[in-house]
């Protein structure tokens, strides 16, 4: 399985086909206890990647230690997750990205399923063109989540007096854009060189932390600029211009050129030729032909969107540069530094390799410079890779920046390296979302990512990455709710993990339970939701909330437990059949419902409730009709075979008022006889050892007997 | 012109490298010295004293030599990565949060199914239950305390939640008692004892609940090498249990070993709750009888209502310290981790029996323990990562890579 601890800096767990020997990363746990040195630990996984470690201080009895220190600590460790990319260390921001990426991801999965269904219907392969459109749309949506386009260096120069304040670009976005350029945006492949130029201008700052960069050079120059009198005399000025030119930041170049002293009004007369040359270079720079559809406002160059037009313009432009280079005006330029450095700029424009190399700081910049001034077209990734290797030779680095490694992996067409790099440097979020771009990019990548592997327990690399990401989401109370969307896209193991995730939610919190039920309904996980309702039901029942307990057990359809509850009620009613306890369980009987499937005992309870109700009305002194109803209920109860024997006497004792009804006998002869027989049966049963005596006054049975006898006499007379 | 303002001695050896701490954290430096230590010093004025450079902390030393240390300055926190001469890269900053402080004398603990309640056992026989004050909070405080035994508590196990909030406590006197949180007759919620197994003459070593869909089973292993499986009679009551089976942990049903003396037993149920699969668990002993020791997988034969040994994980009779059956989210095989006195091993077991009714097994990972005796093993909820804790006071995490090779992924050690 892929490494969960991808932030460990140890790539091996995620790199396919890596060497098997690895060194574990060592983390330190700060539990704050002073002793002992090797404490006893107890471990327990919580949801996702959260591990709870209990540190026990000592096994001595409490009384032996005189100090105030606690006996142990429990520490919750998040073994990977939102902190995976140090740049997105702000948890709230990370959650915004996590939540924001759900909709594009789910939408794309729906499209995929719909297209697969359609393809099956037509017995044909799905239409690739349409799919790439969806993938690009998805990529753009995700990209926009990662932050807005960064302000690039021009703004730095615009007002040199302002303190440098640029929003730091993030490498997550930079990496995503690289993937988008190479894998998702197939329509724009002819424009890859120009896209890379734009990419570098947005993200060159990211390299600054590790290697010198043109961006850093410009930032430093800007800081010095305030103190410079005649910029054209400063080597830093020319260096800044040539560097900016080499990586194609033309607007900056033109702006900087116009800071040249010869533009100052009082200088114009004396340095006319010099100024003309500076301006001529500035014009040539701003007229540079660009092989692209359009340019953002403020950017310079002339766009051509087809190759032949571009080539014509490119040749013409270069001819103009050569012409200027050979011009006689240079002889009239008295300012030596200006002359030399302008000529140097022309060399950059003409694509002089050594000039480009000295103007750039690291190999990616040199690489971009190649596309701008030497080879404005690409001819496949292979040649792009060869060129990158050449640039690395010219500008070697001790360790490649993570984005450099990513670029190399892409150019090398090595999906494994790209995957490893995405996972190692950018974390589970990146890899879970980027696989869609990778698989859209190439058949080889698709095979690699989607092939089911025995080593992974029968799942594909793509699925394993999604599972890992879902685990990360599951670790946090605020993100577990979106994990199901990713799990459900995992055809083989997703549902299994989802079931466990849902099982591990505290079902007795009603909010959680309702959320649980909602998710189960969405994905047809009936057994999971009924189990959660069962847990909630038992919890409420055992904690004295009987009504809620019965309700949830009914929702869960848990016949076994409901039957047990019915039995309990039954026993309970048998124990105390007094009026006071009646209300207490009346609601429960109501809840348990009248359907016979919930135990025979319940049928009795229902009749008993009806009887009690009408008896209550009789006590309250209502009409004779109520009394008649009560008698009917009594007779039906006594006739019913499910009425337990131990209830017979209490029932009749409760009905004494009915038996002794003043106005007229309420029971006819046969009814009275039925009750007398029951009483007789009871007296016989009393002799048996298993007879359960009910708590009634000792005279109960004789009072009932007398009442029945009186009633019988009156009934005979009446009939 | 720079002048020297301060001078301080940080080490008796030479200083090989100085790194400034990011300015957001004050004026401070990290000094890596020739003796292999990295110490952090801060310029600070405390208690109205004049400004001084004071040592804040130190990492590494002669036995644990630091080669390099670098600060990473993210927005929210300061991180320090240290490279050691033994090739380890240490990241002292782990995302960690203290969530509970335990009472003195606590010696064991257990979380419930959803990680929302903690039961801890004390050396004086008291159980303390910890809860959060509200669901959103993540700090746990003690809510119930009750004495279950005169001896000490050695293990706490939660009963599956379908049967309420209840625990089984195994105590030093050899008893296993089940306690339940319940409110009866409109009384407030209390912890009450439901039942108890074993005792001084019949010592319980381990007890684990198996939660099949239809009923609750409890496997209890005794110090005399006997295993008993109990089944609950009434799903709403934890009082009444029926003895379903009693056997020894041997594959040959005819072999009987008397007078076994066991010091530890480990039981791990198959965590999968499925109606289609028979109930099963793995069991191993740490005893003087090698035949009882080796972990065996027992499966319930529904048709004949009996337990059958279906697999054996190694047959060398090594003393078993811990067992853990991994959750299976869809693998075509099961994974079981075994910790013996010699090694930690990870076993693959077929899900379906061969012609002889046995499940074929294969040891797919093996790591010698050296001096470290494993105390506890736990699989994460996906069954992808195994965590172990042991006598060396470290937590180790184990994972398989994309080639199916198991390796030690990380070590978590206590700050000294």
C-alpha cells in the first residue's frame, strides 16, 4: 500500500518499484511527562490517520508518588494530512481546497460513468475528444481553487519606491499548472513553449528559496534601485535587464530600458544617438513575434497563431536585429557600458547560447530562454527532454527543486516519477486529484494507474491513492463528510472503507446519526445505517431514554431487540400494575406499534392499555357507556390466550368497581361465569411450585370472588 | 563596521555550523557542534535582567550525532528538520495534540469504537471513564470512576456498541468482569457490574468480543491454556452468557496438554462483521507448552455448532506477545500481524479454504524484535498501516509498498 506518511521525505513508500530497504523516519512525541525515560505506551487508531498514544508514567500505586505530576497523558497524532504541504499549513485554507475540489471531482466522475455507460450501450469506445474537454474543465476548476494568478515582477518595477509586497505563489498551484499544460490542455500543445514562459514568470520566485533566480535578482535590484543615480553606470542594472530579457519578461525589460539616463530631458541633446539605440532595442524587444494566440494586457510582443506567419515574422524580426547589430550608429555611442550591454541584449535576442547561459540563473530559466530565442517550436517531449538535459549540464544544481524534478519526470515521460514526485512533494490531495490529468495524458499512464495489482490487494494505484486521501479526510471531524465522495469512486475497496468509516462515527449524537443515515441513503448502505440506528437505540434505551431507544430500534428494524423490549415491558407491567406506572409505559406501548410481528406479548399490552383507558374514564365518573366499554375490554383480555395467567387476578381486582356496579349488573351470566372459571383456575394454579404471586392485598381474591358472586346473582335475576 | 557584541560558549568541542532561527521566533541560533549536538540559543532578557544568550534546548549528542539542522518557516509553526549521522532524518515536529491527562496509577487504557470515550484502568482496581464535555471538543475529562477489583486492572476492553456502553475489565486476581453504563428505574446513569468470569483459581489472561451480526460472542483465554467461548443469551442484557465451547489452542483435537502454565494470551477477532462469513478469531499463548503457543485461527462451524482450527501461523512454538487481525476492506486475503518474543511477522491468509478445509497462509513480512518486546499492535481502519508499541517505549508504523514489500515506515519516540 502506498505510504500514508508521504511527508516523511522518504519517497520509497510511494515510488513504484523502489528499492526495498528504507530507513524509517523518526518523529518525536512531546507528552510533557518527566519520567520515565522509556514509558509504557498504549496505542489506538482513531478515524483515518489519527493515532492516539497513551503514555503511562509509572506502574507504581498512586500513593507512592508524592509529586503532583499526572499519571499519564493521551496524545492525538495526525500522521499526515493537511500539513502535508508546508505551504498550505493554514488548516482553514487547506479545508477550503479540500471542500472546493469535491464538486469538480464528483462532476468528472459522473461524466466518466455516464460516458462509460453510453459506450457500453453503443458497444464502442468512448469519445476521447469529449473526455479531454471535461478533464480540462476539471483541471481549470481545481487550478482556480489553489489561488489566483500571481502578480508577476512588472508590478515590482512599476513603482520602485514601494516596499516589496508580493503574495507568495505556492508550488502546489505551480505543480498543478505544469500537469495541466502537459496532460490536460491538449488543444494548446503547439503553444507549450509560450505556456512555459508564462509559467516561469508566475513561479520563478518559488525557486529563489533554493537556488538563485532571475526573480531574486530583480527583487534585489529593485531594492538597490532607490539609491542609484545613473542606472546605466551600474552593472546590476544591465544584469537585471539581460536576465529579464532572457526569460522573456519583455515588459520589465522595456520599462528598465526607459530608466536609462539618456531619456532624461536635459540629457536628450547630448546623448541623442545613445538614446536612439536604447529605444531601438526597446522597440525590437516589444515587437518580438510570439507563437501564441494572445497576450495578457501589459505583456509585450506580437502574437501569431500559425506557424508560417510566425516564421515569416520571426525571420524578419531577426533580420532587423542583425541590421541593428551591424549599424554604424554604435560607433557614435560614447557611453561604453550602454553600447556593450545593448549589444549583449541583441545577442540574447539572436539566441547566443553563452549569453543566454550567463544571463540566466538556473537550468529551468535557461531552458525557457532556449524556447524564446533559439527553438520557438517543440517537436515532441523526447527532444524537449534532451534539451532539458543539455540545460542541466550548462547550469548544474546540487539538488533539484521539487518543481524541477516534476518537470524532468514529465519530460522524461516517466509516469512513475511524476506520481512519486506529486505524492512526495505535494501530498495525498495532489496525487488523488492529479491522476485524472495523468491518465488523460497518456495510454501508458492510464495502464500504469488503472491496472489492478495483486500487491495492492487487487486495486489499482489510482484507487490506492484515493483511499489514502480519503483516510486523510477521515481523520478530521470537519472533513470526514467529504471522504465518501472519494471512496465511492474507488470501485473495489471504497465501499469497504466507507462502511468502516461510518461505523466509527458516534451514532448516539443525533447530528452525526442523521448525517450517517443521509450518506447511507445516498449510497444504498442500508445495513450500515440500520446498524448505526441500532447502536443509537440501545444507547438511548440503556441511558433511560426509553422512547428514543424504541424509536431508533424500530427504524433499524431490529426485531430481536424489540421483542426483548416487549418482553421487558411485559415483565414490568406484571410487577407493578398500578395506575401510577401506567402513564410511564403507555407511550412505549404506543411506539412499539400494534403489528403482531412484534411479539404476542405486545398484543396483550395493547388490549391492556385500552382496558386501562376505559377504566380510567369509569373512575372519572363518566357515563355507563364507558363502563360497558371497560367490561368489553376486560372480557376480551380474559378470553385472549396471550394474556398471561399472572395478570388475571390483577385485572379482575382492578375491575372491582365494574363488578359491583350500583345501577345494574354490567356482566351477563356467561361473562361472569368466564371470570369465575378463571378465578378457579388460578386457585388451582397457586398450588403449583412455579406460580408467581402478584403483589396484591391478601383479600384481593376473596373480594373478587364476592363481587363476582353478587354480580352473578343480579345477572341471573335480570335475565 | 560590525563590532562584536556578545560572546558565549555553547560547547566544549568546536562549532561546526550556526543557523539562525527565523526572525518570527526571536533572535536565536542553532549551533551544531563537533560532539554531535545541536543546541538552540536565544538572546533574551528575563526578569528585568540584561539581555543574555541562553540555551533553550538541545538535540542529539555523542551517541546520536547531528550532521545538519534546518528550520522551515511555515505560516503557522516553526519546524526543524535534523539529519543524523546514522542516516535517520528526524522531524521533531509532529502534528500532535494532548487530549487527556490521566490519574496517577493508570496502567491501561482503551478507546471505544468511535474514539469518543476512553476507559482507563488503575493499579488500585479503579476504572476511570473519560468523555468530552461536548461533541465538538477534543479534550477528555474524567466523568465516572468506580472500583471493580481489589487488585489492579490489567486490561480494559469495550463491548461492541450494539450492546450498549460497557467494558470488560481483566484484573490481576484473574477475573474478567463486565460493567455497563445504565440508567434503571429513572435513576441517574451508573456503571453496574453485569457478570464476571474466572478468578484466582481460574485465571483469565485475555478476553475479546467478537461481534457477529446475529449475536455477541466472548472468547476468554485462561492461564491453564484453556479457551472458552461464551455467547450472549439476551441481546439487551449483558448478564447472561452461555458457554458455547471450551477447547485448547491445538490443531489436533485429540491432543490434550495438561498442566500448561501460560503468562500471556492474545486473542484477535476477525473485525469483519458479515453475515456471509463465519465468525473467526486468532489466538496465541505465551506459555511453557509450545503446541499451545503458535497462533491458530479458529472458525465457527455453524452446521455442527463447533469451533474448528482452520490455520496455524507458524508452528515453532515461539512465545506470542500480541496478535492483530487487520480490517479487510476488499482484499482477496486476510492479514494478521503476529508479535512473538523474537519477531514481528505479517501473515497473509486465504479467504477461502482449500480441499482439506484449511486456509493457506504465507508469511509476507518479518522483522526481528531484538531487545524490544511488543506490547500492543493495532491496525488502522483501512488495514494499510500497522502500529506497534513495545518495551523500548517507541511506537513503530509498518506499511507495505506498491510491490507488496512490508517495511518499517516511521518511528515515534518520546522526547527526553
